């Protein structure tokens, strides 16, 4: 299959995977943890994120055939199959969870009377259609939405700036930066979402330079998450901001410029519908392509619909209500994400280094023939 994801498209996909749900849920979580200094956490955790991006870039260069080939070559066929099946299950779970996070957001803040099953089916149907159209369709959609989202984000920052009270940020780091270290590690999992690029290896046009879009996506994610968290605190103060389930949405709802720029929250919901479709599409693509590689199918498209049929019911049944979902998000999600996007990839990378060193030692230690 032809490689057809450009550097800009890889950056767009990566930043969507990082930002899509984090911008809605993370500000509240960070503010509850460190109050008015929560805006520092995205930058501190972003240092870990840059290391993660470097790790993923190394794995991308390790095996051009893809993730399944890489894992099986490092740990053997049967152990590799176990790891790959774990990732397939995690991909479906992560897709279902991301979809549920957004549908609960829509049903909580928008006066719609659609059942969650109908809303889920609409998003999954659009995502499955995009994936079956091919990788270029998903890549171009993410690239197109990236420009629109960036413009909208800048409009929000400029529009809300005149309504901020910078005194809400005081005192700044009264105990120094070290007390934030634990929170920085706990929130580093956000940037682990860049890991999905590793499972898109066969589609990446320039694997040797994949580190550039991955690192840039982490840097820009740090900027957007840090900036919006800072603006949320300056607008509400940290006590009020922590009381909102979706403080970013509440911030956008409060924007007004005269009598003609108001209710930008409707535009925000529209944009986040696109974000959710892109993230769901990427995860369905990753699942279908990886599963096809396991069973040696040349075309991944026949597996898109079965994946969607698993994700839909799982998304609805996974939690009873938004309170249970929020509790899982706050306490356990980061552990699951770090295991699959940091711990296992790091072990694979260390094994690849060991294998490389072993191979180099055999080459340098072998006798050479003398003429």
C-alpha cells in the first residue's frame, strides 16, 4: 500500500489525537489538583511528551512494514501476537471511551433530545465512511480541520483577553515548581496520544523525519492546553473553574464583543463534532489496518465495519452515567494510557537497542578473511 500521509497531515492527526478530548476534560482535572497554577502543568508534562515523541519516532524508523512486524521481530511470533491482540482490544476500548466522552459532553451542554445510541451511530457512521474512503480521505480531513480549528482557537484567545482578571493567577508558584512534578507526570499521558502514529507506519511518507511533526504536535499541544487553562483561571478564578464539568466550554460561552459576537459555544460544538469524527476515524483505521496485518489481509476495509459494530455498543454500555465516566477519567485512565503508550513501547525500544547492539557485536567480532 502506498505511503500517503505527509508531514503536515501526520502533525494534524497527532494534534487532534492529543487535543480532541483533553481540552474538554483536562482543565478541570488540573485545576482541582493544583488550583491557580494549573496552567503550568501542560508545559511541565509536555517535557515528558517530547520524550514520548522521540520514542515514537525511533519506533517508526525501526520497521517500515508496520507495528505487527516490529513486535513479532522483537519478541517472537506468539508473544508478539499476544501484545498485538492487547493493542487491538485497547484500540477498540479507547475509541469507545473517546466517543462516549464526547457524546456525554454534547448531551450535557446542548439541548438535544436524541438518544445516546442515535448520536453514537451518527458519529460512527461518519467515521466508518471516512475510513472506507481510504487513508487520504482521513488525512486530508484532519489537515483541513486543523486550519479551521487553529483560526477558531486564536479568535477565542483574542476575544476573551479583555474580560480576564490576571489577579486570579496569584500567587504564582508559591511553593516552587517541584510540588507540581507529580501532577506533571500524571498528566503526561495526554501526549501519549501521539503514539497512534506508530501504528500508521506503512502510510507515513517520510518515516525518517517523522520526529518533526510529532515533536511539533506536542509543542503546540502544550501551548494550547497551557494557554486555555491559564485563560480559564484568569476568567473564572480557580474555585469557580473547578466547579464546572467543562470549563473550556463555559469560557467560550462567556465571550461577547458588543452586540454582534456572542454564543460562540455553538461553533465550538460544531468544531468538536469534526474533532471527534477525526479521532474516531483514526482509531478505526488503526484497528482495521492492524487486524488486517495479523490475519494477512491485503485490504483493511472489510474490517472497518466489524470494528465499528463493536465500538458502538461498547461506547454506550461502558459506563452507567457521566459521574462514573468522570471518576474513571480522573483516577484510572492515565494509568491505562501510560501502560500502552509509554511502558510497552519503551520495552520494545529497549529490546530493539539490545538486538542492535548484539548484531553489531557479532559483526565486529567475526573473523575476517585475509587474502
